[in-house]
């Protein structure tokens, strides 16, 4: 009886260890998915809290242009939002491979800061909201930088660049920004 109890106890302990290791192993996957979802929702909300020179707000008949350059980890989530949402602005999704092809872009998400991207950021700003989650984006002339601090999505806002581009940002969005220049 004692031997059977030891085997059951060992089996139970082995199963418990396996479950713990499996949950630890999948935890980063869930964390990455959460971060991608949080970024996608925040980027979508920018269409509601930023005004462009020619558009006060996006109505149901006007389509906002979401463009991206580089690999985008939350593109599938943004596509899901586009197809499932019941209210808020309509938007198109377009990949930008050349900065000469940015017609129709209201928001440009830059996930790579290569030389062409940095040259684009250094030019006089166009009325296109530039957003990124790359470390040196804010210092390179980007308008809104997204990053996580203690598992909380944070914003850095470059009001000078926004103003130069003729974009206006809502005070509601500025209140949640961690750093404003």
C-alpha cells in the first residue's frame, strides 16, 4: 500500500511539474499577444483623438488610411478590428514599401527604423501621424512612440512635430502620455 501511495504521489507531482512548466513556457506567448492587442487598439483610437488639417473627424462615409512600413506584429489584430467593429471610423490598411507611395495615409506605423525611414522622418512633416514602437523613434523625429513599462502601454508624444504637420491631438490622449515634448 505504501509503495502504491508513493507511485501515485510521484505521478501527481510529475503532472503538477509538467503543468507548471507548460504554463511558464506559454506565458511569454500570451504576454506578446496582449501587447500586440493593446498596441492595435491604441493605434485605432488615434483616429478618434487626432484631427488632421482637412478632416475634423472621420465620419461613416470617410475612410481613414492606416499604413505601415516593416513587419507589423499587430496587423492581424487590426484587420480583425476593421472587420468586426460596429462604430468608429472606417479605415483601410496599406503596406508602404516606398515613402513616395504614401497617398491616402493618415497614420503611418513604422516598425523598422532603416535609413529610408529615418530620412522620411527628418523631412518637413507631412499631415501623416507617424507612430512606432522602436526605441529611438521619438528622438528620430517621430510623433507618437509606444512602449511598455511594467506591462503598461505608455506613450511619448512629440507635440512640436504634430504641430508642424498641422495635426492636433486631443487633451484626453495627452493626459495618458508619459512624456510630452
